[in-house]
């Protein structure tokens, strides 16, 4: 019996966007098991705590993914080197989403460094689908913080969680999902 193909899709996911979900739903078709690896990365000053981001992703997968595909997706957090996490998960591939050519240079360098750390793990790039190529968590947070409509970039569930967080922080949030 052959080894299952395990893929890792790493990121901060602060918050998960429709672009992330697009990559997740396409990536799970390439592997037997997909681990969404949520980076703790407190240095980036995330809006949501790691466990909140993990729960958001799990909710989105449950709501949006076909149940047979969702059963093959697991969400875990990590706070060590990605390649160490991938090796511990017995992953053979790191999946990275690309939105635009500007993402490629950074991702190319990262793939090279990761290959030096563990040549047994390949990096695969998936281009974001046309309708979601421009979405980034950073822009979603900024638009939402300033009261703009983010309903085209994240699910209604994430809109609600962003509104709640902005309310807790006392920042503007007349964001809508309409």
C-alpha cells in the first residue's frame, strides 16, 4: 500500500478569505490529506488569536466544502519552522497560493530556502482563480476597519466575526455582506 499524499497549505489566515478558500478547495483535490497550517506569527500582530483563526477556517470548510473533501482537511496551528512542521505531518508537498506576479518572487525565494531545509518536500504553486486574485487578508481588514463593504471578499460568517472584533476594538465597522 502506498503512502498517502499529504499536503500542507500554510498561512496566517487573519482572516480566511474567499481567495484562501478557493486554494483550499482546489488543493484538497491534489492530495489525500490536506493540513491547513495556521501560523501563530504574533510578530505580524494578527487581529484574531490563533485558536480563533483555526475555528474560523474549520467553520468555513464545514460550510463550503463538499463533505467528502472536508473529511480530508485538517486545520492545525504551528509555531516552528514550516519544514519541521511538514516533516512531522509526513507531508510531501507544501501548497502555496499565488495571486499575482508580485507574489512569485517572495514565494520563489521561500521555496528555495525550504528545499535547502528539506529536499524531500516539494513546493507546488496554485494560481488563485480569476475572481479572487486581488483579495488579501490585509486589504480585507483595512477596508473593514474603515467601514467598507467586505462581503465580496469573505463569507458572511467572517464578516460577522470581523464586525464583532472591530466593535470590541472600538474601530469603525459598518461593513456589510450585501
